[in-house]
C-alpha cells in the first residue's frame, strides 16, 4: 500500500491566493476628476450611489499569501495537527503491513518445509492474507477521506478569517485592489499589507482544530 500526504498549507494556499488575487475593494473617497472631452454617446444611467468603473481610483495593495499561510498561528496549528494525524495513520498502516508480510513469509516457509503444507491449505491461507490486506487498504482509504474532510473544514475557516482580515486592512488603507505577491514581480514596500493582515488574522483566529 502507498500512502501519500498532502500539505494543508500548500493545498490551502491555492484557495486564499486566488481569493486575494481576485478580490477588489472599493474604498470611500473622491472620484477621479473629469476632464473636458468631446461629447460621447449617452451612457446607461448608473444606480444611485454607484461610481462608474472608469472613475474608481486604482489604489493597490500586495499580500504575500504564502507567508500568511505558512506563518499565521492558525496555519501553523493546522499543519502541526495534520502532520501528527498522518503520522499516526501511516504508522498504523505500516504496522499492519509488517504483520501481513511476516505472516506471508511464514506461509512460504511452510510451503518449502519437509513435509510441505498441503496445497489446498496454502491456497486458503494465502487468500485469507490477501483478503486481510484488502480490508486494511479499504480502512486506510476511509480514514484518509475522513481526515481530508476535517482538513477542508479547517482550512475553510482559515480562508474566511483571512479574507475578512484582508478586507478590513484594504478598507482601512483605502485600497481598491489587492494582488497576490506571487503574481507581482516587484512592488514598492508601502504597498505590502502582509504584516497588517497577519496581525488581524492571528487575533481573529489564533488556532484552528483539525
């Protein structure tokens, strides 16, 4: 049996990174000044209180989502719990595998003994070992699915808290666009809102239960 672990930080990074890259926040403030221009065709009326998109000032913030996910208290807590759960799951599976392997070796020794085990008995015991292996594999799969479901629930909680922290910082700074640091080759240091978002996230969600 092969057992593959998936890092919650890496899996969760895709969810929050996409949210950070796509979320735009319209902050209260003056719209861009209009300049005199040739007459344009009539435009559809805007709903009351809504600023036309071409008049919204672009005020950018940059968020290092990877740092948020790796270094936030909730992210560290989740990662530690996941590693412990997967270690216990894999240790149990390895123990069962070793037991089956030892039993299979004993069965082969009986087959080569003098006198050897009867062929019918050999076939029956071999089938029993194979059935037990299938049973262990199915149990491992069910347990892994259960842990995955708990992981998804925990990382969703982090995602909600992270988006809320990001929105609060964006509103406080008057940002209208937040980009993921991974998508920005270079940006001025003042644009970086990672520390502020991290502080808010740690306060709002210091840990999460797997």
